C-alpha cells in the first residue's frame, strides 16, 4: 500500500516499517546502556504511542515497569481556558527514573504538560523518547533525549499516529500529499 486516502486527505508512504524498527532498536540500545542499573518506569502516552512503546520496551534489557498515561483536555474556567491534565498515573514514581514514551513531539506543548505534571512527584530523573520530532515547530526548553527521526513540518499518520482517529493501525508511516 503506497498511497491511502482518509477523508479529504491523500497520504503517501514516508517511513517503512523496517526503517521504523531499525530506529526503535537504536533507541533501545542507547537506553539499555544509559539506564542500566536504574529502576525505570516507562510511561507511554496514549493513544498515539501504543505501538512505539510496545516495540521499544520489547528490546529493553533494563529493569523496568511499563504503564500508560493519557493527556485529557477539559474546559477550565474563563480565565484558564482549556486545561490539560494527566490520567492513569497509578505508580509511585518518587525517586524512580521515568522514561516518557511519545509518538511525536511537534510544538512540544503536550510533552511540556506531561513533564510538568510528572516533576511534581519528584522522580530521580525523567528521560523522553519520541519516535518523531518536528524541529521546525518545537518551541520548548525541555529536551527530547531519544529521537527516532527528525521530520519536516508535514502531517503524518500510521504506526500509532492518526488523522481523526484513523490510520493508527498502519505499520508504516505516511505523509500527507499536498495537492
Ligand atoms: P505538540 O503538543 O504540538 O507537541 O503536539 C503533539 C501531539 O499532536 C501529538 O501527541 C500528536 O497527538 C499530535 N500531532 C502532532 N503532529 C502530528 C502529525 O503529524 N500527525 C498526527 N498527530 C500529530
Ligand atoms: Mg500523542
């Protein structure tokens, strides 16, 4: 499948499943070296990171637990507008090494929100792994420690990433074709 259409958009193949798995393996090797000996809690961000997280943690040789979080947006009061909060954090992360696993970091707002919430629980340290990073729009000081691919500012789907809920199940990553 080289081309697919979802609603009004056409997508062409961008990163193949084999290329993704090679990048995942490289990230896992780095993490296995750098986090060896730590008590790690890997936290995948739902929904988008479910596929990346599952392939990544499968390659871990470190001592780790695996869990998932969701960022939900709700209507705050008039002054605060929309507020993001985290749901699903059941583990005690105090004094632990947290590895946040995200599908894509775009402006960085979502990651910044997640890190702000997690820091309040005083983990020993927080590392961030993102399969994709769009550096053109990235606008926050907190760095991404492990990146699979830096990509241009195009809309992508597949391997967990969606367009209005569709496309998450695709094993390759596709990019929107401008027309
Ligand atoms: P940020 O908060 O601007 O960094 O955006 C991050 C979130 O926006 C990700 O967790 C994705 O859910 C979504 N997102 C950003 N870019 C894309 C894309 O190209 N395809 C699908 N979702 C995206
Ligand atoms: Mg996401």
